[in-house]
C-alpha cells in the first residue's frame, strides 16, 4: 500500500502523516509513506484543500485530519482487512 500525504508541511499535514504511519503500522499493513509537498503535484491529484491523503494514487481524504478511528476504517476497507 502506498500512502501519500499531500500538503505543504503545515502542522495538520504533519499530524496526518504521523497518524497515517501509526495506523498502518498498528494494522500490520505492508506500506510506504510518501510526503508530497510540491503544490503542482498536489493539484495534479485534484486536491484543492490540504491536508489530503491518497492511497495507491487515489485520494481518500481531503481538507481535514480525520479521527484515528476513521483512518483505521479507511485503511481496513482499502486493504481488505
């Protein structure tokens, strides 16, 4: 699973990146985290509000930091766990 955190490095972006890594580790997923900070790359995802999260190239969260439980549910649904 490729997890991409889209954002310019603001505190909310960093919080989402840390939470995504923590949740993926807790769920035992095979993952890698990439931080996408280039504004043109972020726009190429169709994202207009950060922070955002893409999994395997598909945006699943945009414009907010979800609760840890919501993020776990998202990862579970995407991984089939």
